[in-house]
C-alpha cells in the first residue's frame, strides 16, 4: 500500500453560528412524518411530488412505487457564521437548543430514503449501466429486506434509485463565471425511487446477493439469499425484477417469481445473521458455480452449493466455534477458503476441503468482546488483510500471513478505538487496498484510509497541533457521516467509485464524499 498525506480532515473547521447550530459532515435535523411506504428526501428540492407523478410506468395501486417526500434544507437564520470550532462525535455533546446540520461542501452527493419498516440489511446489485460511473445524475439498484410488525407483512424489496444528482453548493454570492460553468449533474429536482416487492415470511436478518462479475443482461439468474428470523435461509432470483425496471411497458407478473428457488432448513429453528456468497468464475468470466455459507446463533456453519438440478446443502456443519456465528467472508483469492467471526471472541479460517469440518487456523481473543463483523480485502495484492469490528467499538486490521506461526500470538497491524459503541458493519473499498468504511451503533459511518500520514501546513503545524481537539482524531480517519439513528449496515457501490449506501432504523442514506 502506498502512503498518502493528510493536511486536515473533514472533522476540522466546523463553524458555529449564534443560532446554536453546529455544522459537521452530517448532523441530526428535524424531519417530517413518514408516508405509508416510504419517502425520498432530497437536500435541496422545495417541492413535494407524489410517486405516481414522477415514476414512469408506475401502477395505479402503488404496487411498484413509493411516495416521494422531499424536504428543503434548513438554513441558518443568521446572516454570517460565528467562530469555527471542532465538533468531535462521541466526545462533544450538543446542548438542548443545538442541532447538527450537514456541511454540503463535504459531499459530492447526498440523498435520504425512508421506508415504512426498518431494514437491518441490504446489498447493492450490479447493473448494466457500466463500471467507473462518475457522471450525474446517477442510478443505483439494491435489494433489502424488512423487519415488519408481524411476520406476514415482511418483504424483500428490489430498489431502483435514479436521478441521484450532485449536491448543490452555495456559491457564496459569486457572479456569472460560476453560473456559466454550472455542473449539469447538480439538478434541482427530486430523486426517483421505484421498487418491486417479494413476499417474505419473517423478518430479514441479513440479505446478500451473489457475486456478479459480468453484466446481468448476459446472466440467466441473479440469486439473492435472505437469513430469516424463522431459522430458514431462502434463495430468490431477482433478475426478472431488474429486467422489469428496464421494460416498464411489458406486463410483469410477480406471482411467477415470488417463491424461493431453494430454502435451507439445516439450521432448524436457530436463526442467524452470518452469510456470504462465493462464485467459481469460468474462463470466459461468467459464473460457473456458487457456494453459500450460512452461520447461526448455535455456532454451526453450513455450506450450500449449486448443482445441475438446483441447490444442495451439506448435512455436516463446520463446528469449531463455541458461540454465535456473527459474520462470514469468503477469501477473494482462494476459492475453497472462508473466514468466520464469533461471539466467542475468535476469528477462524476454514478450508472446505479439510476433513472433519474443523478450522484450519484461528486466533482467540481477537477482541475483548463479541466480534460482530469482518471483511476480507478484495484487492489481489493485499488479499492477506482482514479487518474486524467488535462489540466494544474497536476496529482491528490483521495480516493473515502472521497467522501461520502457531507459537506466536499475532498482533493487529492497525487498531482504532474511535467508535464508542458496537461496530455494526465494515467493508474494504472494492479497489483501494488501504481504504474501508465502517458503521457503529453510535450513529456514525466512518471512512478510513490506512495509507494516510499526518501532514503539516504552511505554518509547519499539523491539524492536531493547530486544534487541540483534533489530537483525538486518528490521521487515518477521513470522514464521519452522521444523521441516521441506529445504523446497521454500510456498503460501497462497486460501479460508482466512492459512493456509499447505509441503512439505519430511520431509513437509507446514499452519499459520496469529496475525500475519496
């Protein structure tokens, strides 16, 4: 990994106005009541339009559309900001009459989406619109599952978010030069949300889509697995739903596709959260076989593979953990190897070829509490790196090459204790080998880069030396995103570089910062 230098992070220079509002990368702000199914909040639009007016091809019974509820940004009543100060999340507490507002200059894109029921998990779907997309307005497809009030009301939702425009910035009174060069991507209009619904019995604890290296237009299936709180894992094909978005004129009958292709019942009545797909890639780049590992709270891991007739689940579980399986990750470089983490405070490395279903390598007491999440570095040159997040709020980066020495207890190559509540999600950047994103129960999404080094400005002082409060901020912490309540999961968008999507108790955020 190459080194990078950082002069000042987005946590610094936070202006405080006399109206007792503090600005940060994103802060808490009042919102309106939720609609029946959902709404999509655009930070800059002043109009409210019903979904039947903005979504082309929507059905009159609202089967495929959500209500769009756009609220304008809340502006400071004072004409000029007061002196700047640094707001450190988790360290500083807002007064009764203070609120945090989003600093729009820190974002390239920022949108919010609210749905009727909380969604603990989601995954971003690959589409036919191409890779390395940097132009606006953008479009994104994803899949999620609900946690409804009763089991029968739950759904798997295939989402299409379009007209995702750049965040408009205040030009500060600049004249026509900036107007003439206005970015066409910064549109003053609503973002558009469409969805397709698949009935799902039981709440969805976790949802994962199969790896899709090639365009869905050339695929025959696009499999999505759901971990239900009923103890079952269901596998659906969402490809027909994606194609229905592309051709809204053709009649789409969801009843033909809303049944699971396969249901894994090996876990009995034990529910779980851990799940990950791996794919065997053929010489032409197409997926030639799939493997799915699922782990439950009873410490068992089962392997499901594709066959000529469908899916089959091995009756023999992997059994080395002594407590709940919290997360699973397939190796990006070795097709038969996967990693697991557990509430027993250990991380284990498995090879499906090993007889007896016992782990090949393991390290105990990796964290001082339950290990909630892990992520395996996807870049080929650094696929020996694994990052973990614990219930104590700690983040640790591991070099798996040191785990081959049984007489030595490995130490993490990097360790951070910024979050003050359990880490709920963590994921390496798909192409930047030193960057990852994490979310915590302290209502923060944080973006990190291990290659960043502390730098000094023209005065010869670092950001920490300029502002004493910054001494608590690790140089590797690039960005803190706030404003959501009880954040559960976060993912990078693999086809829109730098774009991030997160889900929380109060809905979804889709954003892209200027820092990565």
